[in-house]
């Protein structure tokens, strides 16, 4: 519950200004984890659990990338967090890994394991990815209102998910 209140407070503080979440170039995204066995291996399973998908770097190393797999501009961050639309605390959420302030495919966000915020090692911007839909919470991205590019995570009847834009 404290996480939800913190997320709502952040949204209220930023609510007066519009978050620009379209600075990162829109590139194709298609990651198919559509069976329960694929989801068990490559999905996220509890609040704050995360995976990165970066095709050109073969991350994760054993993921079966194919010709129809696309991972956006900087890669995809898949993280389990609170989804305001479903009010579920363990929903898979997906974002582009590129920092929306730097807007370079080789400047990728990392996850702070203590508070589950994404942060940019280059500019120092921090983002709420588990409860705030990728909104900036500090740094130059916060000063300019630059939020993370979010992707769709669609549940499949076969027990897994598909990540697309």
C-alpha cells in the first residue's frame, strides 16, 4: 500500500505538467513468451523481478531470438509491478531501455535493486517503473518531463504473454 500512495503522490506532483514519453524513437517490438513454459523461463514472477531483452547483444544469452523478434530502440525492460488499470501488484510491465533524456540506443537504463527505480548511468535520471508508468522522479529527465516509452504486454490464452508496441 505505501508503494501505491508514493506512486499516486508522484503522479499528482507531476500531474500539472505533461509527461513526454515519445522522445525515444518508436521501433518495432515483438517478444513472444506466449506459452507457460516460455513465460516460466523468461517472464517476471514477483514484484520488482525484471528481465532485459536486447536482441543485438543476445540478452538474455539463451533466449531463442528469431527473424520475428524485435526489441525496440535500446532494448526492452520487462518488470513486474503495479498496474493501475487492473490494480494488480504483479503485472508484467514493459518499457524501452533507452534513457529518454539521452535518446541514444547505447545509453541504457539500469535497475536499482533497493527501490526498483530505473536509472541512467549517464545523466543520473531516475524513473518509477514499478508503479508510475515510467515517469521521471529525478534528474534532467524529471526537469524536462521526459518519461520512458512504454510497451504493451498482452496475456495469451496459453499461459504466457506477448510484448509489442
